[in-house]
């Protein structure tokens, strides 16, 4: 890792991590052992010290190795433990990355809820957040096109509140009963288990067509939202409609939203595709490194609230999870902040064993009759039983930080020892009794329910296209292009004409030019007429261009500086200082990882730089931007190096900011030259939301560094 300003922060961060313990981290320390503290000997699980853990007990002769003895308890234990290391992976969201953090409030929401976590501004509530992809197996790649999970466990003083959200505000289906179908259709096909972690196949798109309610959501998944640059740069949405109940017993409907302070940013598709092979752990590492470096990611936490009396005032049903609540109609009220500030100590016991349940709510928060939520409330507890067993809530990562006491008992692997002679209520000792509401007991909202038992939904659930149009209309031009290209890619992978032809017809219900463009690309019938008039309306907050950080920043971005022997040391040191001063991460990429020497110096001079990586070890895709310092000899070497040229050209193709000084300016121009495209035209092409150009964002500190670099007037 390159040295950077963050290296200093890192020490502070690490100190904070060890000294400042949240209630949850303190709680976990009861079950934590540290292999680095003190001197330990290897023991068996039953505590006996072992003298040899490499050789199975055998009957040996001087010149002959004999059969192994089954009697060897150490060898058997080691193998048994290994044989059973795996537990079933999650049926969806199998691949994930998690971290600890805290939730704080800057405004009380006491007018709408009595929940302590949403009203007490003096509290710091510990949280654990697990990000995930949905479709891939545990070993699949991070950067695939997919929805991302955003599951937050709030360890509140009144019990655990699990807000199990996604980075997209709506869902494919309206009723939980269809969940197995949508997931089966998206997962690998059953005959050959192909493809892995992809929606680009016949079954997925077959399902999308046959379920018009999925239309709005698939437009989101075909947008840049489903290829985020980082877990730190995406929004989180509770998706379902929950309720809030205030101290006066009044109920409102609510949606929960997290918006990242770093802004919402995405890859371009070609980057995401390549990274899936070049660095399948890209997002996992990105999160880990940021936290480890003290660059703690933060999100603003907001609520959209609709008073109970206004439930039916909208043209959509507010309990339909395929619809969002446009901000123009229901503004977001940001009331809190979520910060991630501590990496896990062990992946399995924390990130893998963490288990969320939408049914876990605390006083002041309730469910609604959203049919997707109601089904989820059943499903999550159920899935933990097969993944972790009935006592899953006792696992250190899952147990609450407030007292837990009840008459639930036994079950496989029960851990808690409860003393006393009764395990039922009521009992003659009045031991362990229900709480009153005043004592903090959960009061179910007395909702009046009446109706006919039937498999049906309210009429507004039958409209599926208005918000798909709203979403498409609200995109900027580049975002629209990306959606067309994404649909073009996905449907190109469908070889059944029924699937792609029908899908082109479906697109015609959203927008004629969208349908025409995609149909041209994938070989569908190019429609001449819209099947449904586009209403032309737009809404706030849907285009991710609206989520640039308040103060544009390149902090935590990865910038590669490419050099060979004979590089210009002034330019090199200048740009490195500038990048560091802006809080970004400079990585020196050399033609080799052995020391490289600046202009005028050679081996033995004692000067030079040891690159972090060499050109073959990394790819431009792993960096947000690249910079090439001058130095005649260095630039000449790079010109002759196909990989170096490819780095520059590829970064240019991904619309990244490319910097160069001195001799390197001509090299960069030549490497990027495309027939028919002059450099001055192309230099204006900046994917402003996937890459923030350094010069735009930190003029002062950046300029200072640049001024140190020779040839600043030629800076590209
Ligand atoms: Fe999930 N979902 N889901 N889901 N979901 C699971 O629970 C389910 C839905 C989400 O990091 C499972 O513990 C049903 C919407 C996340 O551990 C399972 C329905 C949203 C995670 C399950 C949905 C989500 C899960 C699998 C349709 C966004 C990962 C493992 C009604 C709001 C949590 C597990 C983690 C995981 C069921 C739809 C988000 C099987 C039945 C909508 C982030 O219980």
C-alpha cells in the first residue's frame, strides 16, 4: 500500500478502534481470543496441549511408514473440524462484506415515533452492516451487475432492530410468495448451473416479461446503480413500507433511506466486467482498506413519512414495494448519521454468522400490510434455522446488548445457562414476567382489520409502468445510454428469440426510443409505435448525478502514477504530494517492482523508488485515475511497452481523468488517439459521476503539488 496522508490517520483510527469500544464491541470481547496476545500453545478443543500437529499417529519401523491409527484423537479432531467448516451459504445474498459502526441522530423524530433509537439525540447506537450481492455464490465476484444488499443491525437499548435493505428503492415483485420464482429465474439455470452471478440469461428475462410488476425494478438494475464503484458510494433503502408510532399512539407510514456523504458513483460496465476477473474482491477490499485507513464511510439517514390518514391520497398504493414515494410528494427528512468505523476480527463468526430478520423491530416501529414485508417477516427467521440452527440469536454477533431473559429453552447447541426451577409463565414465583408498556414493553398497534379472505390485492397494485417511465425520464443522457447498453448486453445473452422479442415489446411500454435502440442492438422487431404513451414526467433524486458530495472530493480514490527508469523526480514527488494532500491514495506502478531510478541516477546512487506494483500485476481498472510524470527516458520506455500504452488507452476508454506532465503529455495524447477524434475534443469527455477529476475538486492543495511538478503548463 502506498504511503499517504491516510497512513497517519490510520494510527489514530486504530487507536480509536482499540480504546473506544461501543457497547457491542465490548460485548463481543467476552467471546474473543487473540492469537497475537501472549504465548499460546496449541491445544485440542478439549484443552490438552499437543506436541505435534503435523504427523498422524502411526506404527512406524526404522525403514517403513505404517498405517495410521484411528485411535489418534488429535488427528481425528482436526479432520472432523475441517470436514464440517462450511455451513449452508445464504440462499440469496450469499456473498457479502460487513463492518461495525455507530448510528447517531442530529434531530429527534419524536413527533412520529417513540423509538429511542430515532428520538434520543444523546445516544450512540452500535450497528453492524452487511453489504452483499444477491445472486452469486459466496465465492463469486463483487462487481457483477446485481442489486446490492444493505442490511443494518442496530443494537439498540430496547433490543435489536434489523433494517434489511437494498441499494435500489423498489423490488421486482409485490408478494413474497413469488420470491422463490424470481430468485430461481435469476440464479443459474437448473440443468447446467450456468450462468454464475448474472442476470444475462433467458430465464431471468423470461420472468421479467411474464411479471409486468418487475418492470420498474429491472429499469433500476439496468442502470448504473447496479454496478456501484464502492459499497461506500451507494444509497441504502429499507424498500418496504414500515410504520412509526409516536408517544400519543398515532401511526404513520415510513420508508427509510441512507444517502452516502461520498456521493453515489458507479463503474462503467466494461470496468465492472473486467474487474470481476481481475479483482473479484474489489468491493470487499475497498471497504476494508477505507476503514483500516481511518477514512470512515458515512451516510445520512432519512425518513419519508406519510400520516395514516393520508394512506390513500396517492395514485399508487403506498404498500406496494414496486413503487417508490417520489420526493416531490413525500420529502426525505434526514435525521441521523451512520458511520462505519471498525472492520471485523473474523469473517466467519461475524460477517457470515450475522443473521437479520425484518421481523426484528423495537417499540415505536411497526410493520405495515405491505405483502412483501409480511412474507419477509416469516422468511428470514426461517432461513436462519437452516443456516445456523434454532439458537442463532445467541451467537455473539447476533445477541442484543440489552438484557435478554425469557422462558425459551434448549435446542441444539444452547449456550445460555438459565438458573431457576421454572421455565413457564405464569409461575408461582412471578419470575420473569411480561413488561408493561411503561416498562418498555412492545405494544402492537391496535389496527382494525376486516375483509374477505382471498388471494388478491388492492386495485392500485395493478399499475406497473408509470414509475418505470418516471425513472427513465429522470435519467441524464449518459445514464440513458448506459441503460440501453445494459439491456443490449443482457438480451444479447438470451438466445431464445421469444425472450428478447417479448422484452423489446415490454420496453415499448416505457419509451419508444428506448425500445427501438435496444431492439436494433439485440435483433428484436424494431417497434414503430409506442404501446403506451410516455407521460413525460420526471422526479427528483432518481438520477445519481444528483448525489454528488456536498464538497466534491477525491478522498479515498486510487490514483496510479506510472513510471520507468529515468522518470522526472520533481514531477513524480509533486503529483504524489498533491494526491496525498487531497486525501486520495497514490500507487506507484512501475515497469518492475524492483527499485526504479529517477533521471540522472542509477543503481547504487541510493535514490529511487520501489513501486507498489508493476504494470503486469495490476490493471487500469483498479484505479480511479492515472498520472504519468515526465522524464525522457521513462516516457520512451513506456511508449515501447504495450501494457503501458494499454493502461493509458483503457483508462481513457473508461472516461477517467488522466494527468501527465512534460514529455508524458505527448505520450498520453498518442496513446489515446483514436481515428477521427482529436485530443482536444476527447479531453472534454469526463464521466463526471464515475470519476471526479482531481483538478476540479481540490484546486488549492492540488495546485500546490502540481506547481512542484516540472512542466505544469503542459498538464493534461
Ligand atoms: Fe431478502 N432474504 N427476501 N430481500 N434479503 C434474505 O435471509 C426474502 C428482499 C435482503 O446480509 C434471506 O438471512 C424474501 C427485499 C438482504 O444477511 C432470505 C423476500 C430486500 C439480505 C430472504 C425478500 C431484501 C436478504 C437469505 C421477498 C430489500 C441479506 C439469507 C418477499 C429490502 C441479509 C437471509 C444479510 C436475505 C428472503 C426480498 C434484502 C431467504 C422472502 C425486498 C440485504 O430469508
